[in-house]
């Protein structure tokens, strides 16, 4: 039997705190969704000023990354490169801002962010993941 790491509530709080700090540092108002590896919501926050649409988009970006084990931006790039058939992939939102959480070589979940430019959304998501995994500054 294989054992693997799982996200805890404490992990989610650590990810969210670091992601929010990155957003606040840049004066960005966003929604942040943290999902398990099956695409189920574990933690969510919508900062003041983020829209209801941002909430739904953050969730779908995270779900895309959790289920596919790729960044949502990876799907966007594939479509930009001409693979328009990828638009029909079930459960895929091909917009940058969703990042899988990889621990010990295994996807344990994902973070999705929406509210600013897509590359900035991904920057916020990555800051949260880096805080959990002890990477970055």
C-alpha cells in the first residue's frame, strides 16, 4: 500500500495567509481557492473588492490544476499553440492562475486565484504554495 502526504487545515491556512500577503503587498484584490487532489474545496477566501465572478473562476482554475496535475496556464499555452481541440477537455479552464501543489512527487491539491492579470494570479498562487513547501524568500 502506498502512503502519501495530504493537505491539512493548517496547511490551507498557511497557503492562504502567504497568498493573501502577496496580493496585499501588490494591492491586488483576489479570490483564492485551495482544493484537494480530487478537486474538492478545502479552503476559500474572497478579499474585499474581488468580484463574485472571481470566486467562481478561482475555483475552476484550481480544479483544472488539481485534476490535470498541470498549471491551468499550461492548458492556455497549448490552446494558443493551435490545439483548439483542448477547449473540449472536460473540467478544464484554460486560463493561467491555477497551480498544482506537488509534495514528495505527488499532487496533493491545487491553488487557484482570480482577480488580477492571469500571470499575477499565478504569482499569488505560487507564493502560497512556496510558503507551504518552504521555497522562495
